[in-house]
C-alpha cells in the first residue's frame, strides 16, 4: 500500500496524470448552459400522478331517466341557447340487444310514452319517449373495438341519451305556443315530440294518450295512437278486445313510424308465446286500468326497499316492482304465500294455461278459492286431462267454472274437453283473458273502462 501511494504521488504532476484527471472532469458546456428544472417538474417527479377527473352527469339530470347499470359515462354535452338538448354518451361491454331490451322494459314498466321507434330491428335500438314533460331519445348501437386487449371483448355498445328541458323550464325562456302554432309545426314536418298544449280537460284525464296527428292529449277512449299493423292476423272476434286494451295502455309494445307515413303502427304478434314477465306486466297494468277509480282493488307495486322474493328477479330487474307486487299480494305462488319451492320466477319462461288461470282468477273472484279435487273438476268441466293439472291450479280452474260464460277458459279457449294445462299461452289468448275482470254477475270490461276513462270526473 505504501509503495502504491508513493507511485501515485510521484505521478501526480506527470502528463499522464493530468490527462486522466481531465477525462473525469465535468463537461465544460454544462457550466455555460446549466439545465434547470421547474418546481412543477420537481413536484411531478416526487409526487404520484392524480387521475384525471371522471365525466359526471349534470346535477339536474332527471332521475326518471333510466341508466343502464353496466355502462360507463364517456361524454356529456350540455345545453346551449341554440340547442336546449342535453346529450350524454355511454359505453358498455354488454350486447346491444340486451341493453335495448333493458330500456324497452324500463319504459314499459315506468309508464314512459314511446312516441317513435326509429329502428326496424328486433329488439328496437332507438327510442323516443316522453314522461312528465321530459322528451327523451335513447340510441343503442354496437361498436367494434379496435386493437382489443387479449381479455377484452371484440365489440362494445354505445348508448346515446339526450333529453330536452321540461316544458316548465322551457316556458321561462320562450312563450307558450298557441294551439294554431303547434298545429302548424306538426304539419310542417317538425318532430312529433312537440310539447303539447294542455287542454282544459287534460288534468282530469290521467289515461290520456298522444294522438300522432295532434300532440294535444286526447282521452284514451279514442286509442288512435296504437294501430296494430298485424291486427289482420287476429281472429275477427278478438280484434276489438286488443284495441280496447291498447287504448288503456296495457300492452308493452313499441311504435314504428312507417316510411313516408306519419301514422304510427305497432306489432302485436298475436301468435307469439307470452312469457311470465310479459304477462305479469300486462296483468298488473290491466287490473289497475280497469279499477283506475277504485284504489282498493288495485295491485300495489312493490317498493324499491322490498326484499326480493325470487332469486332470479333482483331489485335491478326492470319488472321487479310488478312481479314483487304480485308476490306480496299473494297472487302468484311464492315463499310469501307459503310455497317454499317457488324460489324462482323464471321471467323469460313461457306462460302456460294453468298458470294463466292460477294468476288471473283470484283477481276475478276477489275471495278465497274453493277447495277442489279431481273428481269435482271432472264433474264440472269434464276435462279428460284433468289429472295433468298442477294441484296448485286445481282450485283456480274450478272457481273459473263458477263464472259461467264469463269464465276465462270459455272466453279464451271456447268449448273444449281438453284443457291442455301445460300448453303455452299466445298473445291473443292472454289479451282475451285480460279484457274482462270479474264474475258472471259482477265485473268490468276494457270497453267499459275506456268509457270511464274518457268521461270527465264528477
């Protein structure tokens, strides 16, 4: 070590030592042009980056507008002086048909008035609707994902939701149009979703519907807003039944504007099999429309705080309140009515004949169903296949016999010695059963309910 130090000391002033020292010195250019760092850059390097603020809906976004739960908000375009519409764009990884079905069911379950469906595909992917003076448009379109990650779906769905301010807010910005001005606007080809001019009787007619040629609410006794394009497929004797129920707003159908024609038409699809979900919606809507003036006979929709009775109908289901309401009223088998095996509602399963009678008859008789046996059923109805009927439905089938010509089985299926209890129910059969509520001696039809809805209250 001493020898090494001696050598280094002896070479300190040599030429080789000076060259070595210069090679280790700092670049002289840095002395003339020093690099500086701003305080912002120093803080950025020392502190973790905060995420960018997420897009949020306006604070006054109407709560009535349904939002698809599995969608992420991407963009919001606020209203302006030139355009009063507020628009929002959403993305979801779910299929477009599932999302479109969700919105269709939401509109139907929450009394949205569908004014126009701009798509011809099934299910409809574009809706224009109104509720509580909110004019809403929802468009559901599939999108292809470019450069998708390994675990990312190849497609996504874009949801565009736009709405106009309520008529009360719009009235503060511009004067209320006169009836003549509104009529001129419709005739000039402007949107059918023009804010209606309230008529003097509109406040006394809760079942008012929109007439496509006149946006002023008209009594539902003139159901011009629903003209089924496939009504010719319905047996002649049942066509008026369907029109009467449509006038009461019972059916959850979508409207299609025909090309080059201002008339709005609907597809009823009379031969299509009805599902549990669909009939539950129709049953509640028909009963409450029939007894619009008698709260004691109406079916109460379940509250949002109700504990779901069926495992496959959670609170997020668009028809939860109607289905849960039927269960809480004891009108359909469930654990609430003592049936421990009825844990599933199977909302998309076909409705069969014995279920139609089991659900509907208690709303006709409004009393406890009689005890029943196979022998009693054979002596009354004389069905050859009585042994195939579920024991749960026996009492309802027997009680229906006591309504004579007003019974559901006679009215829907005519004279028959075969009940075929497991046979699926079609749309026209379900409609015929819902056209009349009551027994042979007392009841109300959809035709009579329409007259009451169109009459001013005393």
